[in-house]
């Protein structure tokens, strides 16, 4: 089991990179950038202590569904999950990248463990823990796309249904209209998007840049994970 030190060593991490000849961005600014990334991201040390968690990672920790913070140490919500993560973390600190797939009911969380330091270097050993990207429907860029190409509210609702993987009859039943109405709306939104098929439309949607919703998570999770929630 990983042992949490209880100390926040985030301040020991070297200042992030800069462009030669330019003033480097401040640490707070760079951390705000991480909060705009559509993936949960944590930085941990060799004991599993959380040095930093961006806001989507804090959201996942606060939910307690797959991951938890106990004594500021990153753990799985079950002994099985913790064991899988520990194996991956130990490999990452040996310089190897590892992917862990956690499943709980219908929910799956994939976690990539990426070494940020080399075993032979003298810098603080750290690992980047990156969580699955949000679902397409949670990507704010999809709604931005709908407004950019001029979709009506009903056409946007149909687009969101397609992004959720619903079939035309399912979308029709959800909105209480005939399947022919949904087919007509799909034809219109494809024309507005300049996509010859639903498949091409969804490919275009999946290629949109990930945009995190501006509304921040209202949960008692501090920006710096040094005081993370404990189950």
C-alpha cells in the first residue's frame, strides 16, 4: 500500500518550461491552463501522494466512484482498483508507461500513468496520472459548434442525441416526435455542417478541440490537492 507523507511537495517541482528570450509564465497561470484541459490530470510522487490535481481530477476524486484521496494519497475506491493502480504506478517510476482500465457497472475509467522523470535523474520522481477524456456530450465545444453553424435548439438536441449514440427511433421517442421528423432534422443539420453522412458528422464532432464547461464544479475540493478530501 502506498504511504502518504502528508506533506505537499508540489513546491519542489521545477518551474515549467519557457520560450528562450521570453518571460516564463507564472506557476498559477500554468495551473489554470491545466484546469482547461478536458482530461482529469494528477501529479503524484513515489509514495502516491497527490502533488496537484486539475479540476476534472478533483471532480473524479470528489465523486469517489473509482478514485479517492485518503491522507492525500491517490487510491482506488476498492482494494482491487488500488492494486491495479499500484502496479502501474511502480512501473511508471521505473520509466515505463502503463494504462489501467477500471470498470464499475456501466462506467469505465481509463487511467494512463506517464513518468515525468527519469529513474537515473536527480529531479523529484513524479508521475502524471491522466484520466479518460469527458464524453463527447460533455464537451462544451459541441454546443459551440452547434451555434456556430446555426442549428436550431431542436436540431442541437438531435445532434446531442447522436453524440450519445442513440438511434433515430430512440431520439424520436425521447422528444415525442415521429422518426421522420428526426430524419428531416438530421438532413438539415448535416447540410448546415457540410457533412455528407452522419458518420462524417460525428467524425467532425470527435475532432473538435476539448473545451471544459466554464461553470466550475461546486464541491469542497481545494485547487491544490494538499488538502484533498478524505473518505
